[in-house]
C-alpha cells in the first residue's frame, strides 16, 4: 500500500507516492532490534540513500543503527512499531526532502564535506538554499554524501578534470588539444559549482537578500562544525557552560529541548545526564527528579549509555551530600526507576560490579562499595519483581504486538503492583514523550 510522500496532502491523486513503511521486530532482551524491511524502496521514492532515514530514526530515538547494504537490511536497535516510525519518517521528509518554498519532494542534496555545508535544490520551482546543519543527521550526511546524485557525479568529474589539467601543466602540455580543453572548461574552473553560476544570473533585490542569508547561514554552519572538531573535553565544557547559563539565567525549566539540541550539536548526548546531575541535583534530589524529569528523559529514553552516565552522576551527588543522601540511596534509585530514567538491565549491570570490584570512576572505591551496599535492597526487590512477571510475559507479548513497547520496565512494575488505574496514565506519559 502506498501513501503520499507529503502526508499533510490528502489528495488521493497526489503524484508523489511512497510505499508504506514495513517494520519487523527481531530478537529478544538486549538483542531486540527493528528491521525496516522495505527501506530501500521507501528511500528510492524519496530520492535519498536508505542510510539517511535509518540514521534519522536512530538520532530521534537515541538508538544505534546498522546497515547491511549487501542484503538490504536496515536496522534500528530496540522494539519500534511501524506506525511510529512512519510518523517519524514524516519529520525526515519535512527536514531533508520537501522543498521549503513549494513543498515539492523533487529535491537534490548537494553535500560539500570540505566546506561542511549541505545545499538543497528543487527541480520543480528552482529553489536553491542551504540546510540547517544543527540536526545530528547532518554530521552523518557530511561524512557520507550521496553517491548516486547527478551533482555528486558532476563534482567528481570536475575534480578529475582539474587534476588532469594540473598534470598537463606540470608536463608542459598546455597547448593543442589540452589547451583547447582548458579554454572550454575555464568558466567551470572559475565558478567552482553550478550554484555560483545561478547566483550570478540573479540580480533582483530578493535574490541579493537570499544570497546574504545563505552566506550568513554558511558562516554559522562553519562555526558549528568547528565546535565538532574540538576534543571531547572541550565539547563537554561547552555543554556544561550552556546548561549552567540556562540555570543562572532562570530559563532552565523550559529549556529541555534546547539543552538536548546543544548536546546533539556537540555530539555529547550520552554524557548529558552526568552534566545535568552535577548542575540540577543536590540534597533535594528526590524533588528535583520530579521537577527535571523531562530534561533527563530526553537523554535517557532508550539510551542505555546515557543511563550509565546518569548513575555516575547519581554517585557524584551522593558523594557531595553523603550525610543527607547515603542512607536514602535505595529510595532515590527507585525514584529514578519510577521516572523511567533507568531500566532494569542497566541497574543490574551497575549493581553486579560490586562482585568484581566496583568502579572508582566517579567516587572513591570505599564510597562506591557503600553506595552499592545501600542499593542492595532495591536491587533485590527489582529482581524479585522481574521474576514474578516472567510467567506472564509470553501472554503479554501477544497482546503487545499492536502496542508500542516503550517503557516496558515501568509496565512490568505496574503489573507487579497490580495498580490498574495507573496504567492508562503511564501510557499517556509515553505518548507525550514520543511527541518530544
């Protein structure tokens, strides 16, 4: 069954169609993954490499992706429903396919890895502009430019011709046929690319205004790309100062989206919870978990690496406020778990370190042992709750085939506690989080 590429257009005779996305969940436990069966066909309809929308899903979900191009298998880690991915694909189409002027999908991307820019041109209305490269996918596109586009082939051809001309000059063969070839290609060598030729032809005030905007955007993109080239420590410090400024200016409460965007821009998303813990948590951590739940969810949702950093941040907060917090470790961990910021397997993996020597990455070995000892009752309760729910998991899986599995840890906790009225409220929370 096909759907309109631009699904906001309800016209059934709309000429731009694409196959409805088909997703298949494979594996169990930590190895569960979603295979997008017809990603090649969908991407072909969008005139984009299949790796782009797949990586876009990974960026939006905070999940790892895998590409097996030989077997046409495009995979997103975790369990994700086809309808959710289809809705997410609409976001990719709006950002990277539709023309911003005419909403037509007949567009091409023009990637310049050297200048760290991504241009966009529309065959339908003639629009030419630059993409906003702040989305994390743009980093992937810049590293993996489309190979099959005409513009890409032309750029490669021009580069080869330029090298050939250079060789001719070095060999002293700048006359005859080679000389004629140089004369023919001289305008291309001067202009550099087709965009410059088009700009030279447009002299209206509107064209000049657009050129200035694009030049400004280009300068901004260069600054953004320079930040990405900095060492990890510098990027973490940049993110720390960004969050600190939001806190000191009193705007942090509503800045959760901005904070996530900045972390993604600097490519430090996984470490985000560690920085947020340092700046947002103190001895009143239980109240602060509720207050800043959405800030942390944007990092920790379906991101186990971020959850591990959150546990590291939690240890640091306990270290700073041992008198008030050490005895309350189990209840704080339960608060983090109830807020869907930590998953069972992440907590179990953290707790098991006590058997092989706890990590002293964030706190001293002695304090780490104390924290693990205090956490033991909660970990034991969590394991018992998981064992009790295993018997009914197979039946639940059948019922959940048409339901998106997002917060399975909290769902199991609710089942164990048999608090039925709370279940719909939890589902509503999940929907809100997906809309982030």
